[in-house]
C-alpha cells in the first residue's frame, strides 16, 4: 500500500468519516486477505455527551458531595441500632 501523505493517519484526520474506514480496510486487506475486507461496512459512531444545564450540574455536584457521607451516617445508625438490640437481647451492660 502506497499512500502519498502520512498526515491522513493522524489522530485528528482519522476521526474524519472516510479515513478511519479506509485505514482499517487497508490493514485488513494487507494482513488478513481479501475475504475479510467486506465485513466492515458500517461507519463507527461518534457518541457525544450532551451538555448539562446549570440545574443538572448542581444536582450532580450535590449528589457527589453528599452521597458518601449520608451513606456512612446511615450505616453508622444501622450498626449502632443493631449493637443496641444485640446488647438488649444478651443482657450485656452498655460500655
């Protein structure tokens, strides 16, 4: 395979629509033979994350900040209640 410029295989140029498919198909043809060149007919999808509104950003920030402490507080309350029930069941004095 002879290509006139190596710039078409750079990261920015491979994201273009036809360069990635051309590169992958040419590698298949060179390495694997002609029987597999027709397998790759669909283009690769680019999936973008949609921008968040200010309210959604605030909600995610609050969730990230408060979820772990709330979890540990609930875990501590549950643990203390279970220890208290166990002590009451066994008649062991509290320390």
